[in-house]
């Protein structure tokens, strides 16, 4: 999809007054946090697993070309083909071409964030294929013609009623006309509609949570089983993934799997974790005849040596979204592209350009919870701060904020100037706000005071209180 | 076709510093060492742990002492669900059993209209209550996902501690990586509508494990 990240501020403002979205966010937020915490409390090995996971990712990224080469060789040995795409356009071309070769009409898809990144559905539809998302959340947002609002729960912003209305509109053509009221009714109708699609699909496209170099396996974790039906029933199985997803061995994969589900949904393991290794073998009585893996770069290789390389450790669990006060307030769509929340605020400027997404690095309070819950300890606040530095350096911010920062830097880097100035400023504010203890209006601070009062500062700065206290101590010692 | 492969590898090589021979032996060592990370420990016996964890994810269990008891166990389970006495399986050991006369046993992969399937697990992981299934002629993958009612036979001696034990078992078989390895933990589920868990999203609505107890175990 085309990025709308440049309109972040307006989208965030709209999200805050969207009643049904706010209700959905409230409903979702605590569920993820509570379930994750419970799962982590039951895992005393968490910190050791985290340390090992970081070692695995750092080791793999520093030998990325060799592991990718090894992975490719193993896929070929098992009878599959690996295709390489530098750009999302190349990925689209490869997949459209493979679907043409398969004489496909219907293409079913398992959930893939890389597929979203490369806008595979748009390309397939433009080429005349019927492309159907089969993960229930992805299916719902496909009907609504919306991007995912969460990387593991794409339709988290939709209410039961909104989903029932969507199904009513879109399922008429399949002769489903009953009024859906309960969640089981909704899930059952989707099951029946999509069952037909699974059976009739010519090509199935899934993502991959990891690629195992040792065996050439691609693997997916799901709860619905849609990914497995997508991979098993059609004649052609195409896996779309990205180059940083490779890990060395099956043992390394097991380490990451123990962290992934717990961080994402609080499950110890998802209902289905499946390793795929090439097409149907001679003795098999089911399975796809063709097996293709499409590996997308899209700027990742350029991140290897710069400060953003930390982001390549991400295993897409979504914990940083669930624990982010900004994401919890505005939801995923405000971020304007496929990756929302802290990880999205780091990735979108890299993939869509700093100018396009220059507001995202500021969509953070730097509270640090994202880094704290990240199973790979990715320093997300640090990466966002780096983006902010670049935005300032490249003069992408407003002249007003640049002037403010310049004045601040001038004063703050000169203690002889800063101390008397800040002292008198704080004293004045403290005196003015003595009565009520807060300000409902202040010059140059309307952005703050519009929505909340500014607390009045203490009448004295820390430095002056410290100096006084030290002087007192000295004089009492001298007595 | 494009030359993306070369471009990508050139970009990666220019950004990761490594000296050929050394790097090659580093990754070879890593790939052959199969070094394990931290593996969670648990106090229960393997069978007890497996059943405990399976029940947590709404799987059901029946223990029998011999394969010959399987038809009765399957029949009883299907009756409890109030569905037809009819299964699909591809395991020779299962369809050659002595099934009741009015019981229909189809010997093939699954098709959309199949309501109940019976297949054989390759192994199980006690840590998480997980069944492990391999794609093979006798155990086609469609049996695990298409029918509403998925019945899986597991031999007690095939229950291992962790996922890592499964990798060792597959290596010991020395037949290479199977085409598909499914780790299955409970029936199909979704929480995509208002974060409410609903079973039977696309895959089986019910998962029933019939464990054949190891001779001599109690």
C-alpha cells in the first residue's frame, strides 16, 4: 500500500476521537499485556533465552550472506527454488509470474507482513488473479479494504458488529444471508466461505516467521491452521519472506520460538508451528507440486552496517505495540503504513523515507517499555532518537522547532548562563503558580495546556537547593 | 529475470567484514554443532506433563494399552461428539485393525467432506503438550487440518521432553528433514474477533489424542 505516514498528525488526531476505535483499543490492550506477563512469570529461563536469542541474531547477521547461500542450497536440494527481490516491485513481478506459470485463477494467502510490505495483493489483483487472505483478521481487513492495524492481530480495531456488517455485504454472493450476532456465528461463516477457497485455490502464498539454513526449512506459526491449508492444498506453494529471517539451526529456531509466542499472545507455543521443506515427494499422497521461496531485501542489506542494524533482530512479535502508550491511544492505522507502533516508527522511515515518515520518530514518549519487553532487547528508543537526530540534521523539522532547539542548546551548554536564567524562570513560574499549583494557560505552551494543565514547578531549582544544603552542612560541620 | 541475487549478496558482503576461509569454517561448525539453547525444565513425568499441557489447550485424551483397543476408543469418541461412525486414515496399522462392521474406514488423504480423521503422531513434546507429525505416504498432512474432528494416535514411548529432542530423533532417523513437520498444540483457534478465543477457525474444531501406553508402564 502507498504510505500515508506523512499525514500522521491528522490521522492520530482523528483516531483519538474515533469512538469505536477507542473502544476496541481499550478492549485489546490489557489482554495482551496480562497474558504476556503471565507467560513470562512462568518462564524462569526468560533472560537466558533472551541472551541466547540476541547471540543467535547477531551471529547470523554478521554471516548473513553465507547463511542465505546455505539456506538456498538446502531449498534446491529439497526440490524448491529461491527467488531474490531487491525491491518490492521485483517481489511483485516474481510472484505474479509464478502465478501465471501455475495457470492460476484463485490464490489463497496466509498472513505475511512481508507480503503486506510488498503489496502482493494489489499486484495479484491488478494482474487479474483472485487473491484471498485466509487468516481471519487479514480476511476481515481485506473485505474492508484497509491495511492491518496490528502486526499479529490485523483487525484488532474492528468490532463484532462492524465485522458482521462486512460479512453481510460480501457474503451475499455466496448465498449467506443470515444475520450474524455472535462471535461463533461470525467465525463459522468465515470458515465455510474460506473452506471453498482453500479447496479451489491454484496457488497458496504464506509468509515465514523463520528460515532455517541447516535444513532449508521455512516455518510459520499460526493458531487458525489457515497457513497449513494454504500451503498443503494448492498445486503451488509460494513463500514470501525477507533476508533477515534466516537462522542457522533447528536448535536456534527452538530458542526463538520459545520467545515468539509468549511475547506475542502469551501462549507457550501457538496451535500450529509448521516446517516446510520443498514440494511433494514421490511417495506423498498430498502436498504442493511446486515450492518457491521469494526473499525480499527492500533496504535491509543497507541496514547491516549502520546504526539501524539492531532492527534486523526483530522477530515481529508485536510486544512493543501492545506496551506502547502511543499505540494504545491511537491504534495502528494512524501510523500510515504496514508497520505500526515503536517497531514501525523505526522501520517506516527507513523503508519509506525519513521525509515521508518524519513525524513517526516523535510518536514516542521514550518511556522505554518497548525496549524492556522486546524479546531481543532492541533499543527502540535509541533508534527513534537517532531518527530524530537525522531529521534535525537534514532540516526536515519546522524552522520554529529548529529555532527553539538552537536557543535551548545555546543556553543549556553554558552553565554560567543556564543556571541564573533557569533559576529566575523557575522562581517566577513557581511564584505565579503558587496558589493553584498549576497553569491552564501559558505563552508558547498552548500545545500542552490545550489538553491538560501544566503543573507549577517547585519554587527552587535542584542546583540551588543543593548549593544551599551543602552550605548548611559545611557550616554545621564547622561549628 | 533480474540480477537481484547478485546485488543483494554484494551489498551484504560489502557490509559484513569476514575473511573467507575463517568465516566458512565458523558457519560450518555452527551448523554441525546443533548446540542447544536454554531448555525449560519441569517437575512432572513426561506422560503426566504432556496430558496436563494438552488439556490446558482444550485437547482431550484417552489412554489405551494396546492398538487393538483403538477401534472401540475411536467409536466411543465419535459417539460422544454425536457424529457418524466414519473416519479417514492412511496409516496401514490403523485401517487394517478389526473395525466394527457398521464402521466406515476410508484409506486415503483427507477431502473436504471428511468429518473425522485418525492418524499417527511421529512424536510428542511434553514441555508444551505438542504433537509432532511428519508428512509421509502413511501420514498425509491434509488429515491433520481438513476434518472437523482430528484424532491422533500417540505411542507413550514417543513422548520426548523438548522440541530439541525431536530434532535429534529426526537426525537419528537419517532420512533427512521430512517434507513437512507439524507441531500441533490443541485444536484450531482464533482471537481475531474482539480478542475472544473461538475454537475451530479453519482447522479441526476438536483434537483428541489416543495414547497407547508403553508395555510395562503403569
